[in-house]
């Protein structure tokens, strides 16, 4: 009986994968060396909050965008809304404590800096993301109208 040959490709991706597993293992050991129970509770709580609260919220928002653009006959524009919204939402999720200002005192004690500019920066980044997406859409529509043959009368 011959064993099937496993296609592994070049050794560089395997080495990179092994290094990433080693780094993740090291980070996990360091993370769990302190209060492992609090870390485990945080991971379970984060998964539950995502699955029970955030997933339904952004699924409903996405469905509303798809229905609205589909009703307007612009279904192909959906990704020009989804991508900047996803990046903006991810930034909000990661930086929410600083954007909301709820950790002002502990942030100031730890860094010596204020949390004043985080909301304005997040709003600016969100505006740039949506503006860039609108610019790409406009360029796509402009090139599509240039390539369209003239209407026959």
C-alpha cells in the first residue's frame, strides 16, 4: 500500500507557520501564567458578547444596507459600504475604551497622556475610509461609462 503524497509546497511557508505557532504558544503561556481564570472568563465572555450581541447587530445592519441598495438597483455597491464599515467597526471595537473615555484615569496613569483625541481620530479615519470607498466607486462608475457603447437610436 502506498501512502498518498501530501502537497506541502516550499519549506518557507512551513517554517513561517511553525514560527507563528511557537510565538502563539509563547504568548499563551505568558498570558496564562498570571490570573489564568480571569483570562479564561474574559475569552468566554468576549465570545458570548460577540455571538449573542454583536453578530446579530452587524448582520441586521448589513441586511438593511443590502436591501436598501438592492431596492435602488445598486446591489454591486454593497462592498463599497461593507469594507469601510467593517474596518471602522473593528477600530471602534478595539479602541472603544479610549474612544468612549471610560478609562481616562487609568490611561493617564499608565501613559501620562489624555484620551481626548481618540474619538475625533476615529471619526476622521471613518470619514477617510468612506470617502476613499466613494472615490473608488466613482472611478469605477466613470470607467464603466467610458467603456459602454453608445446607445442606438
